[in-house]
C-alpha cells in the first residue's frame, strides 16, 4: 500500500494543469498568477516627499543659510515646481508631493519657524540635513521592468495592490475549477430535513465546500446520491461531463454497497491508486476520467474526509493551478506519542509557542474518525511516519494547517 508521500507524488504526476485566463483585477483574489507581474515604471515613479515641510538645497544649509524665501506651495498630485536659482529659495511641500526640480532635501515643519513676511527660518538647534533627507527616491523600490510578483503566487490583497499600482486592469491567472462534491449513502439527509433515529445529517459536503472556498476555490456545488447503482451511474455520467474536478465522500471502501470504485471504472475513470497506508483515510482513491477530470474519492467518515482534503486535494488543486510548491511547516511535538498500527498517523494538534519561541504541537485525541466535533479548536495535523511507533516529546514532524 502507498505511503502518503507516494500518493501525493502520483497525484502531482497525473493531475493536469488548469488552463490560463485573463481576469479583471477585481476578480483575481485567491487565484494563482500565471504570468509574472512587472513594474511598468520606476517605483516610486518620482522623488517622493515623505514629510510635510520645506524643499530646498542641502548645500545652502551646509553653507550656513538659515533664512529662506518661500516661493510657493506644492501638494501631492501637483505638477512639480522648479526651485529658484537663489541659494535661499525653498518651496513649502506636502507629504506625497513630487520633489521640486532643483531641490534635494526636505526640512520638516517641526525644525522651522515661519514669519509673517513669508520667510522660513531653520532652527539653530536643528540637526544636519543632508541631500536626500525625507525623500523616497525614484526607483528605489523597483526599477521599470523588474518582476515584483512571480507566476505561481496566489493573489492576496498585497499582490493585488502591486498589480493596481502597476496599471494591471487584468491579470493572467489559473482557471477557477468547477468542483462537484458528492456525498453518498442512504443514511444521509440534508441539514434542514427531518432526521429519523437511523439517519444522520450531511456535514462532509458543507465542510469541504467551506474549506475549498477559503483555499481559493469558490466554484463548488453539492450533490447527494443513495447507494443505488443506477442513481450513481446517472449522476457520475453527468458530473464527469460537466465539472473540472470531482470529490466523492463515502462508498469507496470494500462494503457490500460500496459501488463507486466499480462504477467509476465502468465509466472510463482510470484508477491511479486505491488505498494509502495512513490513519485516518486509508481507503482514499484517486483517478482520472477519459477527459482528464481528476476524481478524488474520500472516505465517508468526517475526520478522514476533511483530513484527506487537506493532505491531498488542496495541494493537488494548487499544483494544477500552477502555484509555487509550499514547503511543509515543521513543528516539535509538545508531548510523547505512541502509535502502534503500522500506518502513517495524520494526528490533529493544537499549536503553541515554547520558551524559545519554537512552535509546539500538542496531540489532540479524536474519539473516532466520525468525531468531527473533535477537530474543533485544533489547528491542523502532524504526519507521523509508519516506520516507528514511539515519538518522544521534541520530535520534529511536518505540520499541515486547516484552512
């Protein structure tokens, strides 16, 4: 049976890349950039004043001039003035304004006094003001043509601010996949429906949809099918034709009514693997349809389903979107763990900071893989390899956060 890392590798090798598309800036939050974002001009595009005060020549101050004639006022957004040729010339200047031509220094208001005549005097107790004081020089952040945001970056407010500043009304990003989530089982009813003693309410699809949306994949629709062959056949035929990604929860184990693996094969979905040596989520299944639609069949137990989504599905979608690979965070176990089965353990944890600011993971006990409520308050899970069954406190292990 595959290890988790082997399963992840097989998914990455087989899942196709989503196509690219140009989208308006207002719609790219959470999408993966597919073309480098470059500065269209120097940033900042001019010598920008960073304090309210007076623009003048530093050499005049250095030569002993203390009283200056104010030739005008310049605010942000105004066409820059040209400083007069006289040594005592200055321009009253506001934060964000372009430095007047001929000036090379700004003296803040706090170091000056202004006379009724309109003259400005630099305080005798003021420190030395050198060329470049209170100035954000042109191109000191980035030169025109420099790559600021690389392809593979998931767009957040920070990157969107850069795109706007560089004049990108549209951006080339990965296609947002249309995802279908299918819950299976005669025992499941919708949240608002009356529930009989032998039934349970659907929760997997709600949890998975919420996590997918938070991860940057909002185009998700939910479906449910009973453990009836012809119903499964009809729904799968429709979803495989209409959706970019298919997530199924339940019906993938070896029970008498677990019809999904057989039906997926019958409809031309090629099985890449079925089963991973892990707990929870051992029956996890992955394959590709004839039109290369990725199909992830997750175990029906809520903890297993939610964990497999984070361990495999979200990284796979990021890879298909062209996202830059993220190195797994590593944390230290806050307490010893003993895990007897010869399976990898995907164990829920809560995080805290140790005395040296190290990140500590405290194991949290989930009653069973059906105990979804046991995940409330946890921060994610650590992955313990199957090769050992005792992990002392301080053992460093990979950590995956919940979204």
